[in-house]
C-alpha cells in the first residue's frame, strides 16, 4: 500500500492533454539537436580518417624511397 503512494507522488498524467505540448516540443528540439550533433561528429571523423590514410600512404611511400 505504501509503495503505491510513493510511486503516485512521481507519476502525473494530466487530464488536459495540452499540457503535453511543451514536453513534446522540447523533446523534438533536443532530438533534432542530437541528430545534427551525431552527423557532425561522423562527418568530422570521416575527414580525420581520410587525412590519416593520406598521411599513412605518404609515410609508406617515403619509407619505400629510403629503403631503395
């Protein structure tokens, strides 16, 4: 019985469904921001991987030049 009372303190389901609008709006804004941030991180990571591969190829060609 007391467990139900404790849980009911934290749960609130409004009768007027318009009270959900601010929560949904902020959720959508943060989800869009998270997707944009993830895409920026992925594109930056791809650019860095390309730079690392070019540097690796350059060092490999220099190593072959000095080994000859």
